């Protein structure tokens, strides 16, 4: 488990340092999470005459669970269930502390993303709920549970998000068959979340002066494929070319500012060439079409570097 978590941490840290951004939308999300758990040393009242108080040194354990929530874009609320398990150095048969301690927390969390439009966003959170604690085989002690969270989220795209966070998780003192102890935990958790829905599509279509009609076709992030809406717009541009008789078409590709500049230049050309190919299929002679790649230049919506802005991911088709 430790090696797997370490590899996952390295993978997140090594993500493109392209702290790009996007246009997020509110929505429901679900997720799974897991990691390492450290239960702090404690003294336990065992209710056993021979050893009424024992010092317990838990070993490194694990935590795993799931979450369902709603993202308001900035604030998030969620219902979470996480099971934690730790081995201990104390085995007292017939008591609640018998070589292991397991605990289940059902938490209502409130979290806040500081940069919800950024691909890499720091966040904090707090939660409260019910904990169920055992020391052997059954979750027989019900306690009040609370936690604090600090972490980083990676918004892979509009639907997928990866979280890496550190947590303090505590409960009121568990009591099982007269045995009591303090319960304080630190966890490192890696999570994957899926948000339902997607960002709204921008309307493609005609823009500008009718004597020099310009049509705009928009693209998903890091994509050059044409949607049905884009194909309909390209058909309109082809019709405009045909009505003018003798004309030229310029297809100028653009990207947003996320990603390396050289990559974006190539991406803008791929987008422009995809539009050219579609124009040819609609009856426009290839020799009448000029293709230009602008990369990150000529932003329709000015942004800082590293921002995923849908309005900037486009091809402008000028018929003149």
C-alpha cells in the first residue's frame, strides 16, 4: 500500500506543471479514495485487573472510502464514508484492543476550492459526523467524529478530478466493554472523482460583416475533432463561398493559453486543417482555402497564461 501511494503521489506531483484553468460548472460528483492512516499513540483503560492501563503504539494502517457531493464551483458539500484500520502492539484477548483497531467515519464535509477555474486548485475543508470504532471484529462503539482537511485538486477535465490531501480525524473517546482510549488520526488520502454533466458548448455560427462573413467553430480542450454543430457551421461557410462566386476562404486556428506554446501552435494548425478538410467535403476547392495557425495569439477572451478558456479554442472561417 505504501509503495502504491508513493507512486501515486509522485504521479500527481509530476503532472504537467501547466497549472492551466478551465470554465467549471456546478454539478454532482462521486468518488473513491484511499491512503495511509496513522493512529497516534495512546493509553487505554482496559478494565482488566492485571493491566488496568496499557500503552498502545499503533502501526501504520490504511484508509479507504467513497464520497458523493455537489460542487458549487468554489464551495463543495459532500457525504463521505471512510474506513480506517491500524494494527497495534497490544493484544489483550477478550478486550476491545486486541492487535488491531478499525473505525468507520460517516462524515458531512464542507470544502472550499480557492481556484476553482484552475487545473491545480488548493482546498481546505472540515467535516463532522458519526464514527463507529472497534478493536477486534465489530464496530460496536458509536462516537462523535470530526476532521480537518487540506489538499490539492487536479481538474483533469470537466468531468474527472484527482485529489491529494492530508487530514486530521478524531472522535470522542471510544468506550467498548468498559475499555476507553483517545482516538486521534492523521491520514494522507488520494482520491478520484467524477462529476456528472459537462461544460456548456459555445454556439458556433456566423459573425461579422455580411460582405466578409466570418464563421466560428469551437473545440473541446486539447481536441481538433469537429462536433455536429461545428459541421453545420462549416456547411454554412461553404454555402457562403458558393454564393459569392469567386472567393477565398481563410481558416485561422486558435488555442487557449493552457499547455506549452509550441504544442498549441501545432494544435491550432490541426484545428484549421480539420476545418479545411470539412470545407472540401462540402464542395469548396482546396486551392481556395488558406490555413493559418495562430496558437495562443489572437485571444477572443483575454486571459492569463495557463487558462482553459472555451472561447479561445476556435477556428475563424473568413469568406472574402
